[in-house]
């Protein structure tokens, strides 16, 4: 089987190049618990609670966005792949099958004319 990178077309780069690929590894520099502990130690409790709520809200919005957008992006990419495969198959048909069929038709017509 061929390597998946063989199908990558650099001219078909996605619009959002700043987004990490699904295969990219992104490492967190600090765990949320560490960040909360540092922030909680240096700010009033009410502010720390609001920041924790905001953090939860942001995480949920990111998860919702991913759940909404990833399927659309996958279908969009699959549509591009399907179109490319169709175009390549059609080009191959024109280059290989049509000449053979034309030659067969010509041979049949010549054979019929010789009778």
C-alpha cells in the first residue's frame, strides 16, 4: 500500500494553515491543575472561581466547535479526494481505454469491409 503522503497535493493546501493537523502532537506546558493552583494562590477566590468557570466554558465551546466542524471538514476533504479520483480515472480512460476501443471498432469495420 502507498504512503498517505503520496496523495498530498501541495497546491491543494487548506485555507486554515494555522490549524494543527489531526496527527500533530501538541504538548501542554502546564496542566490545568497547576495553572489553577498558581492563579488561585495569587488572586481573590471569587476571581479564581470566575476564571475556572470561564475555562470550563471555553473548553466546552472548543469541544462543541470540534464536534460541529470536524465532520464538515472531513466530508469536504472526501469530496476533494472523490473529485480527484474521478478526474484521474477519466484521464486514464481517455489515455488507455478509448484508444483500445477505437482500435477494436476500426478492426471490426475493416474486417466487415473485407468480407
